[in-house]
């Protein structure tokens, strides 16, 4: 038998023990010095934030300076074939960032920086340089890309003033023209196309070379009189259902070309090489297209049995 006082004392002792255990458990879960965390220091936090801000602007300024040196000092002295150094050298400058901090900033700020600071600074430098390089090498600050084909290219047969356009419009590198006889394409054969550029498309120098069984024939003259004389016919035969020209879809922004391939092209394969040269900024920009014109004889229609 246990009297009432003894039972109540035992229950109270057990309750106190449970409360003490729960208190210890809450203390273990609580963040703070028990987990090795430093107490929050407002003054130290403000100093660190100021140091990180100064570091950010210093890295941005350093990256801009490196980008300008790449564009206006290194790039004019480098050829296209050796252009890899234009990216490797500025990105390798990441190794100089800690030293730049030590030279420019006071000791009180440098004491705050850690390895994490240099890691973030490296990423900031990389993306700042890439953004600046994109701006500096594209119009209006630079031009390192030659003009390109505006849309399609087409072959035109001028048979005593009557123009016949190839049924296919050259979207790829090959175009086929079927003829009724083995004599080939009679009359003057013209190549029409347009060039598009983001800057100074009129400054492009274009030459073509025709290669076939007869050998090589270099053509250089862009005869815009042919285009102007037959402007209506060209527009009617090269305009899509959306009223957009397949040769010069950007209108006056595209440069027109009308080049005489030759007279009376024989049946066979004719390779057209288009060389484009433009004086860009700071390099000479080049581009080459190789197109194939296949002149084939139509097969006779099979007689109905």
C-alpha cells in the first residue's frame, strides 16, 4: 500500500524529470553557440557588406578595362586565324583579381575577403567581359561579320529579251533546271541574289567563279542595269504570297546583285563560287558560298499502253 502523499511526491518528481529532459532537448535544437554559430554582429556585418560592394565595382571596372584593351589594343594587332587569344588572355586575367584588390584597396577591406570572394569575382569578371565583348565587336562599335545571303538565289535565262526563271529558288546549295533538249540553256544566263548585313552592306566586294567542263571563268561585274531594266519581271517572279521578295526581303537594306554566268550553258553540273570581301572594323571580313546549278535534260514521257 502507498499512501496519497507518497504517490503525489513520486508523480511530481517524475514530472520535473521529464521537464528537465525536454529542456535539454530544446537546448540542443536551438541554434547558437552550441552549434558553433557566431553571434550576429551588426557592425561586422555592415563592414562585410561594404567590402563586398567595393569589390563588385572594382571587378566590374577591371573587366571593362580589360575588354577595352582587348578591343582597341589587342584585336587590331591580331588576325582572324589567331583570334583565340582575344578570349583566352582576358579570361586568364581572373588570376590578377586578388592582386588588384591588394594594390587598390586598403588593408581594412582586404582582411574581410575570403576564397568565396574570389570565386564570385571570377564569375562576375567572366560575364562582364563577355557582355562587353559582344557590345564592342558588333555595330555600331565594330563589324567582324561579312554580309550574308539575304534569302534565296535564282537563275534567270534571258532568251532574246524573254526572261525565264528557274522553278526552284536556291534555299540550299543546289538548284536544278530541266531543259527540253541536250543543247542546254540557250541565251544569257544570269545569277540574281541579295546580300544582307547589319552595317555597310554597300561596301561589300563580290566576285563569282563559274566552274564546269569548259574550265573556270571568273566573273566580277555586278550589272544592276539588268536588275533595273527587268525590275517588274523580277519582282513578279520572286515575290511570295506574303508580298515578300525572296531575293531582297529587307527591301532597300539589302544589296542587289545581277551577275552574268555566261551564254548557252551546256547540260551538266555548273559550280558557282561566290566570294564576298568586306573591310570591317577592325578586320577584313570574308565569306564564301558554293552553289551548284544542275542543267538536266527532261526524260521523254512514257507512252500510254
